[in-house]
């Protein structure tokens, strides 16, 4: 790792701090990462019970039982003293999604950011403008993530051990993320000076060779403090800094490979089952690209996992993230399945 630092608020192609406008119109706004969370309110008139109480399919029954049992058995281990900052990209029209995150997995983060187009105390959204010609739209997401990295680096780098960057349509099992990050595998990886903990799902598609994978943004990626520091001080300042588009995960991975390392920690478990998922619990293999990516992983890791069309074994007992939820009550549904009494609530 090179010995260098970046002066705060002076990143390349990142708006100055005064461009961030707070809830009361203040310039240079920095939010409170420990803003109050919310209790799960199943009596709200906004709850869609058809989504919340959708029947469990056989796939979900088996997988959720194993995951729930693992969460309970590893509860003490998962509470080891590491701190995790969760950085969520969103926008003002998705306050219903971020409210669901506050009620569910978000309150288990040690620090939380909702990077948005507004700052608002009630929702916790934080105004983080970028220099993208596409503004806050999906096509501007590469620049939006660049701003998120720099904002977290400037204000919270030394306050947390790990940082998870993800969108607002994902659900995280924080106990399992802590369990993974406190594992011997991760600690041994981090102990090497020439390695960086950058964890996620190894996605590849089309004619991409297995080694050309990128970390899929759907389930997000987890960086150690050392990795985030090196990324901001290196690739963020030097790698295609005016790049535009929606494929922030491809861009991020390529910049890491060019300026930092080509080595990424394998996030599947010892059986090859996956922890970071690009689809929901009820259909983790519905995307053929995901299946192909797992097959490519096997070629790189020599870990074999035979996949049938709907093989529950693709889901690790220590799963960390699911993605692609189209309704906020899907997040609440998972919260009930893993931690509450889904049967009781939905049979009333």
C-alpha cells in the first residue's frame, strides 16, 4: 500500500463540500450516521399484506430455516466487536424503501447513509450531488458511487472497520456479515499487506473469461478500512474519473484491478454455496447469468457445487445479502421470516 493521503474535500471530479445542502439549507452538510432507527410497524396502513404475507415456496421454507438456525447458533460470534458502516444509494422517491431498511436490517448497522438527491431529517436521506451529466438518474450511478466513497472517506473512514455499499432494493443479514468479517479467512486475508478485503459476488457474463469477473453491485460489496482508503487515494483519483453510466460495479472492479489488486476474496462458503445473492430468496437462480457466474467461480476456486434448476444449496447458511426486491414490504417479509413470527402474523 502506498503512503499517500488525499486532502479532504479535494477529490477529482467530485463537487466541493459546500454543494451538499442539509435539511435546513446549510452548505457542506455532514449527516449523523447514528440517526434514529424505526420499529417495524405491521399495522401501518401503507403495508401491503399481499406482499408481506405471500406464501413461502418450498425453496424459501428450506433455505430460511437453515439461515435462521445459523443466525441463532452464531449469535454470540456475530457480535464480536467490529463496526460496520452501511452506505445505501437511493433517491427521494424511494423513501418507502429506506423506511423499510430503517425498520429491518439498517438498524443493525453501526453507521448508516442514505445517499440521495435531498437531505431530510425524517427519512434520513442525505444530499450527495455528483458532477454527472445525468444528475441523480440511474445513468449517473458511476459518479454517484464515486461521491459516496469520497464522502465516507472524508468523514467516517477512521470510525468504522468495514463499509458495505449497496442499493435500496437489497436485504442484508447483518449477523452473517459480521460472522464472515470476523472469520479466520477474512482476518488472514487482511493481515497480508498486499491484499485488500473487497468482498462480493463474482459476476461474469457473455464471453467473459472466468478471471474477468466483476463484483456485482446488486448485493453490494464490502470493503475494509484499508481497502476503502487505498481505493479513494488511488483509483478514485486516477481511474476514468469522468466515466458515466449505470454499470458502476463493472467500473469499480476494473479500477480496482488496474490500480490496486487482481486478487479478491472468495465469498462462497466451504461447500461453494453463495453468501452474496443477486436475486431474492424465493428465486436466487432465476437469472442465467448468475448460474454461469457460479460455474465460472468453480473453475477459479476448484470448489464444485452441482446446480439443478432450483437448487436450494446455492444459498449458504451464512448468507449475507439478497437483491432485486421490487416492493419495500419484501424487506419486511424477510425480517419476519428470519427474526419474527411470519406464520403468526400472516395467519391472523
